[in-house]
């Protein structure tokens, strides 16, 4: 075999154009995540290809599909440009309705005006001007709204804070005139220390939340509770959440269990993509009934996702998570979701005695 007919292993490649100065040739960088078997972390691995672009139609920043040539055109050119998958231009973020600056959608270079088969793999068929991600991802059969509270307690008051909550919170949970329910209440064990986490469900959405808040303002016991509780806190924050349609319903369970709250700060504009991948990924995490609930933020810190898991102990957590890697397809889904994340945090939590999730 001649020097220009070497074997080409990658028949189809997707990459980003980083140079177009060469005549009828595009310089394309391909980035993929590779799992380090020892650190169990993903790292970027990059490789540069040169592709034949006879029409000189691509620009720096375009995402392109390359196809391996049966024979090399030159020493370095082993591929040809088949399609511009994403072209630099205007893309409207469906959540803020402003154009993104990084890239846009382009029609196929070979089939102008038609959606290509490859683009259908990456682009959800939703008109971003008509459908918010809350309508696409939340459960349609319920109108429940969730509130998660994070309270950072002064270390010397943690026991007193827990005692106070165990006296007052069950009364709100059990009162039929309040359209809300306590889903769970915990103290962090590993993660941010001296922190309490409460999760509430409001049956009926925002009107139910407003009704509960109005009634609690008139409740003298709750007013005194908030005043006394405020003296014990360093800081507090909350978020209003919706529940992913494909996740388990968070229902009371018997213990003893430990709970892990994994919180992800996503890149703006990627919530739909995250939901598409996790709608498939959740089936890999059902063997030990560990999936408790999955939520995404509506008010508070935006593009936040919270996954709540239950395990018998830390070793059970380790075994369950490792077992997922032995299932075909799990590694691929992790590969595609990792780039959507800006930050992530894990909390191991212990439920209080009053928590319906034990």
C-alpha cells in the first residue's frame, strides 16, 4: 500500500473548525471526553484533522461532520467535509429569548432547506419561541411545586434548631388547611457542615404556595418560630422547583437510609438536552430503588438541577454507583451530560426523626 493509502480508523467525525486559511482545506479540532481509569474523572482529549472543503463554505467556529476518504488526498488530508451541523450565527435561547453568540443552526450543505439526519440527533423538535423548558420537562399530570430550603445554622445552635423544627414543622405538614406537605428534612453529614435542608411540596402550584404563605403570616406560633429560628442561623436560601416528568415520585420511605443530594449548575440553554439524556439514564439507576426525586429550578438560582438518592450506607452508595458503569449505555450518557455542567456539588444527609423520608 502506498504512503497515501494508509488505513483511516475514524469514518465519521464531528468537530469544530479552527482554521480555513489553507486552500480548499479546513482545519478541524475534535474533542472527546476520556475516562481516567484510576482517577475516575473525565478529561478532554483533542485531535486535529484536515478535511477537504472543495466549496470553501465553512468558517471558523462551525461544527462540521467529516467523512473519511477512501484514499488520502495528501499526506494530512484524509477526510472531506460532508455537512455543516451547527453554523456560527443566531440561535435564540428559549429561556431568555436572546441570541447566543457562539453558534447557530445551518441547513445541510447538500440538502438546503431540509433537516439532516444528523441534526435531528442534536436538536429537539421544539419551537423555542413557543415552548419553555418547564412545559416540556415537568410532569403534566400534577401541578405540584416544590421548595427546597438551605439553612446554615450556627454550630452551637444546631441541636436547638433541630428540636425547634421537630416541634413546629409537623404541625404545618399535618394541618389540612395548608395545601403543602413536608417531603423530607435533613442535616448534612458530608458536604457543607451545620446545614439543614428542607424539601416541601405545594399541591396546586403557585396559588397553593401563596395561600400557605398568607396563612402562615397570620399564625402566631409560626411567627414566633421564625423569629426564634432566625437567631440561630448564619444564612439561608431557597429555590422553587418543578419535578422532572421521568423521575420517581418522592414518596415516604422507611429507614434507616442516608440521602445524597447531587446539585448541578448547568450551562444556560442546556436544560432540554439534560432532560433528554436523563430520561434515558434514569433506567440505569433503579435496581436498588435508590432514585428518590429529580427537580429543576424555576425561581432562585436558575439552571439548577437536584437529584435526590437514598442508600443504606456509604458502602451501598459506592457499590450502587459502580454497578451502573457495568451497564451498557451508562458511560455514553455520562459522556454527553458532563459537558453540560458548569459546577456540581454532593451532600450526604441524615434525615431528622420527623422526616417522611427516613
